């Protein structure tokens, strides 16, 4: 099944991609997707924090199960003040 991934800010620079369209198996989660992204774009491993994930306008947890055609945004975590 295919999903769309959009990278933002420093993650876009590290991946050198604005959008990516990976095929993932049914039942794959955000955590699986991010592991695949780090494997496909090794420079993402240089980002030390856990990013934030959204689907549409909603924040989603790493356990979120992906759906066919879903768009997932991966953003840096906001700094803790």
C-alpha cells in the first residue's frame, strides 16, 4: 500500500526530499514508516530527537496504523522551554 510522506524543516534538508511515496505493508504503523525512512535516508539518523507526526491536521502517535493513500507529515519536535 502506498502513502505520502512530507518532510519539514531540518528533516527535509536531511532527507533531501520534500515528499516521498513509499510502499508499506498493510498494518504498518507510523513507527514502521519512520524506521523505513531512516533506512532509506540514512542522514535522518543524525536527527537526535523523536519527530512529531501528523495525518492531515491531527497529531498521530507512532502506533497509528497507516491507511492507503494517507499523507503523513514528519516535523521536528518543538523545543522545550
